[in-house]
């Protein structure tokens, strides 16, 4: 949490912005009430949130893999994989 939250140094308080009662968990993204004791992240939610964070990298995978296959090492790896498959 930001150090000046809830004080005169808090930009939200200074400009009169309403503060939500809930903040996202930094680990799983779940909406957690401010001041709530502890929050236990669900394993499934952790995975889903991590996939959400990696969505751009995952989307580029096919492009990067195709580019690698066009290299000498990629050609060799594809040849070895095809040979070993037989």
C-alpha cells in the first residue's frame, strides 16, 4: 500500500477523489477489502491472473517460434525431430 494513503499526503484525499473500499490483490488480482486481515489466494485464480499478465508474450510465441525455425539451429532441430519421430 502507498505510504501516504489516507493522510494529507495522499493525492486521492487531497483532490477529493473517492476511495474504493476494495483494492486488487497484487498476487492474484482478486478484489480485497481494504483493512481486511489476510487474504488467501486461490491456486486457480493465481494461474488465471498470471496467464492474463503474460497474454501479450503468449500471443507473440507463434511468431517468435516461426522466426526461430527459420534459423540454422531451427532447421537442424526440425530435421532432428522429424528423424527421431520415425
